[in-house]
């Protein structure tokens, strides 16, 4: 029985200590990471630590996959899962700065076909509501629409109207993926260019300016890399390799593949209120 998925994780941390203290403590930190990998039955991880706009260190621990002793390094790609959501909300913030939308605009203003189960909620549902997990839908509602399915993002955004709410609108928090797919469709629509996608916007407006040249939004970016941490699971108490799932229809909620070298650039920008060497993202 598959008990849980365990995928080697890339981690980016912000340090409050001085560079000298951080260097002094690195051996202790290395030992902590190695012990954590053993405790969590995780093959490998990569870590970058940043402070005051600089990368203090970036390195890998352990190995990339089962049956392969190739080491994880600072350029090893990981599927970063729901950390992708921060890129989607940043894209919305950038479009708000551009005057293309407001956080409190109804979703239907930009996506006229958007609909939820309750007509009142459909009418009142704002862009802010898309990304704050208070829609009234249950935990993980609609996840079966994307997982191992052939539905496109547009089809998933359409079918969410059939999901019944489990609580009143804005009354409870319940983590959700599919509304971030809707947010991705909204980013594509608000960007204005014919045929534009969420992937295009995130690549052109975030990855390129920050120099995140090793980061991508597609499964192919991950599977074609010679330096990627492949997934595995714990089944019946043993680690087993598992296939790489396609992220094409869930990319705005969890599809980015990146490494700590690139993610350190993203973190530095976020910690500096959206500023980077070439200007400002948001």
C-alpha cells in the first residue's frame, strides 16, 4: 500500500545571522540536513541560504534517485509542487500593477464563462477569492479533475461549477488547487496577447528578468534534464520509484520545476519587495 509520496526537496532559506556566524554554523546545519533526510526516508535535498541580497551558500545533499548514486547539487531540478502558487499570485499582482485587473474585480469580469455551483457566489467571487482558499469548496475539491486526467485547464475551469460547496462562502479555510488553475486562465486572459498562456507570462515576466534560466513550467523541462531528482514513494515500508506525472493541466497550481540556484534569485527578489538588479517585478 502506498502510504505517502516522498520526493527529494529543494529548499531555499533566508538567514538572519551574520555571514561569519552562518559559515561557522554550516557544519552543524549540514549534519542537521543529513539527519533529517534519514528521519524522513528522503534520498536527497538541495538547500540555498540567502542574506541581504546575496547567496551565502547553495549545495546538495544525498542522491537524485533510487538506484542511482548521482549526487544532488545546487543545479538539480525538483518539481516544486504548490510553491508554484506563489508565482501565480505574483503574476496576478503584476497584472494589477499594470492596471489590467484589481484584486477585488469579480472573476466573471475577466472570465465571463466562470461559474460555481451557487449563482450568488459566482456573482460575488473575486480574484482575491480565487487564491485565498475560502470559496466554500471542500479540501481538495476538484482534484480528481486534473489528477491523471486528460482535461485541459479550460475544461477543469468549466467543470468546477459542478462541485458542491461544503461551507458558506468566505466562512472557512479549505486548501484548493483547481481555483489556481482558474487563476492561471485568468492570467492568460488578462495578459492581453492572443494565444498567451500562464506559462508564457511567468516565463517572460518572472523567469527571464530574474535570470531563472534553469526553471520551467512543463513536465518536459523536468523529464529531459540530465540532472533531476526523480520521484519515489514509500510502499509497504520500502522506497519505490514512481512515474513522473504530467503537470500540463495543473501547472498554475503546482507545475514548476526549478533548482535552488534559481529559487535563490526568486527569494532574494521576494525579500526585497519585488526588486531585482534590473528593476522591479511587483
